[in-house]
């Protein structure tokens, strides 16, 4: 771990010999739950892709905006956060319950370090509820079977897959996972994803993905905005404006100046 952070080396299942996406994201966001192997790879990528830190921050700020939209304007009170990552500021339940204290949130991840920190995600308002599932996103039916102990699947649910969707390597598998999740939630439910692209930095981002797949875990893949849109359209989802865009430009809090673009793109769809 970082020199001044808590020591979780005794947690079973943590591999400190290979960089890990949750720990690298934590490092880029200024957290403390990372190892030398994570910092080394993050710094190596940042040397030729300087906006990697901005990508991480943009993705996190997108989380806050999309949850505020879903809990506010869309009036969603149930959230299924798949690929939770390590706890940081403005976690899903904190943002949602600020908008509506009655919101219920189920977090899903299968990283042992995330599991070790799960207690930080289990705080809640008295009116709401939070839960944590140790589960793999490739098992959507198992996730929903367990999530219904907290969520009412007969009522709309917002499903988020932020910073994790790029770890689904094949479009066919991404479509299967999306389809199973959406098949068991009703009309008025939402799906939000963020995904690595090459739209802004091109070969620099492609090089970062290749390097990650050589030395990081789990592997990832970039997708074009067109691929992302096709996956949403293929599920019959209605894309929420402004559609598939760089994270910074999905319903920004200000339109007073031109917002920077990053290779981290985002999309939100509604099940009609």
C-alpha cells in the first residue's frame, strides 16, 4: 500500500505482483490504496498520456452528475452499481441520498481489496439502504438474484457500469450482460456506462491499452462511440441527451466555456 495508508496485505486474494485497475484508479484520484506496481504502471502511462489523470477525474465527476440526474430529474430511487471500485469521495449512495434520502443502493465488485473496504460503502440515511455484493459482472443473473434482497425489481432501477465496462472484451459478451440485466428490470429503468475510446488522443490511448493488457489486470479494450451507441440501440434503449459523448460533456454543470475532452466516453440509456 502507500507508505502512509492502512496495510491490507493480509487480505486473501490480493495480487501485488500485477497492476490492478481499481488500485490504479484510486492512485490517479489521489487515494491511498495502491502498491508500487500500480504506481509504476500509472506513471509510465502518464508519461506519454498526460490526460490519464483527467480521464480518472472526469469519470468520477460523471458519476456524480449522472447519479444526481437519475435520483433527481429521473426520480429513480434504486441503484445497482456494478464495478464499484475503491471507496472515495462522493460515492453513489452519498450522491443519491443527498438528492433523495430514501434511495437504496447495491454495490457490486469482486476485487478482494474493494471487499475489504466495503464497510465504508454501507453507511446510509435512515430512510434508505445500502448493500454490497461480492460478485462478477459476467454473472448478471446471480447479481440480480442477490440484489433483490435490497431492491424491488418490479420498480425502476438505475444500473451503472462506470470505469468497468471496458473490461468486457467482446461486444457479444457486453450485449449479453446488458440484455440479462435489462430483461429483469421494468420500463423506466436506466443503464449508464463509461468506456475507454481512442477519440481524443488516438495512438497514445491505444498504446496505453496495449501496455495495460501486458502488465495490468483485468484486461481491457477500447471501443468507438459508434460501437457504444450500437450496444445501446441493440438493447432498445433510448439514449438520453447528449448521447454518447466524452465524460466531461455529458450534462456539464457549466456551459460558459469549452470543456476539455478525454478518451473516457459516457452514455446513459432508458428502457422504454
